C-alpha cells in the first residue's frame, strides 16, 4: 500500500485496510487544521483535507462498484438537516425557546451522525470481486504480487 497514492490519487480502487488508514490520516490532518491559528495555513490544510478525503472515499467507492459522486449524498443530507433544523427552530423560537434550541442542536448533531454512518457504510463491506470499470481488485493484485516472488 502506497500511502501517497491512497491520499492523493482519486483514481483506482482501495480495499478496507487502506481506506481506514487513509480515513485516520484525513482525520488527523483535519484536526491539525482546526487547531491552527494562522488562517491562511488553516485554509490550505482544509483544502488539503478535502482533497485527501475525496481521494480516499472515491477509491473506496470504486472498490464497491460505485461512482465517486456518491460522496455528495451525506453532504446533501447534512445541509438539508441544518437548513430544516434552522427553519423549524425559527418557527418555535417565539412559542417555546427550549424546543427551538433542541431542534437546532439536533440539526447540528445530525450531520456528524450521518458522516459516521457513511464512513461505516463505505469502509466495512467487502469490495467487488474481480475487476470492475474502475480497475482490478486491489486484494487480488496484492495476492498475485505477493506470490510472484515465491517461484
């Protein structure tokens, strides 16, 4: 497994183990970016994190036989939950502020839960056996490479 390829190349396929390694790297870089005081450096790190995330998730989705565009699904649901939470909490703000706070707080928590569920949905299932339109099976490629030197 080439970590540079996992993190910076959006083409091809990766199996579960490289996905979780890449996921952890993206998480760590994102955490570092959130702690930076220099806004320019934080923006650079955020863009880097976004690109690495697109690469890691895209290749894992390819291994599952799906398009990288499926990465937009959790984003759409997350934005919708915040928008609707804001609308509904605004509706209740005059009638019952406690309900408004709970609704908006739930709307902010929901995207995190969506992304956790999405990471599990992408990272836990086995990839498609054999080749698919995104490339060869990364596990079969590894098995062939490992057996090549035993002759």
